[in-house]
C-alpha cells in the first residue's frame, strides 16, 4: 500500500501542469543520532508564483514533496516556502506538515509530523541554485513521545 501511495504521489507531483520548480536533495536524517541516522533522498515541487499569496513577510509559495530514507522511513508533505533573494544568495525558509512512516528507521512518535526547513543557496543563472539545507522534523508533542530529527542536506533547485 505504501509503494502504491508513493507512486501515485510521484505521478501527481511530476505533472507539469502547475509545477514551477523542482528541488532535489540528499543528506542525512537525524545526523545527531548515531544509532538511527540514515541517508535520504527527497524531491520537492514548488508551485508558481501565480499560486502564491502575499503576506506581510513575503510571498508564500505552495510546495509539496516526498522523502525516502535508506532504512525505508518515508514522509510526504505539503506546505509553504518564502524566497528571499540578496544578489545571487537565496534564503528560503519553509514549513510543511506531513505524514511520516518510520519503516525500519527512527520512531518519531507519531505519523503526523511537521518539517521546518531553511535552505541557503547560491543562484547560478536565472533559474537554478545549489545550496545547503537544515531541517527539523517534529510532531509538536501530539504523540506520546517527540524525539524529533535534525537533518542536513545538499539541495539543487531548478525552475521550469
């Protein structure tokens, strides 16, 4: 069932009808936990600015994505990001609630998890950047336990 769900999500996400950009990331889930850290791959789609809405802190752009770890933990999520550009430098914080399945990986205490992330990137050309991202996944204490996971990744983003 999990593979069917992730396959359906992938087909939905790869539809270019509304997608504006794609971020591909690879890194370490919970790099500070020697017993349960794991490598991961992640793909995140950003929807175009025509889907964004203006706030007092900037334009909130809808995003959705999926992550899979080396020990078969997975997370699918949807939320918002904001891009702040300073010359060629990009700061992009995001917040995405999602569904987490621990697989053989770390038990984060609940299937509903919240991912807060900041990406620091360097733009090259008009439509691409490469950066380093830090994220924290937590269930905000809605579960019986809330160990959280601190993650670090290299991210490549391109618009189309």
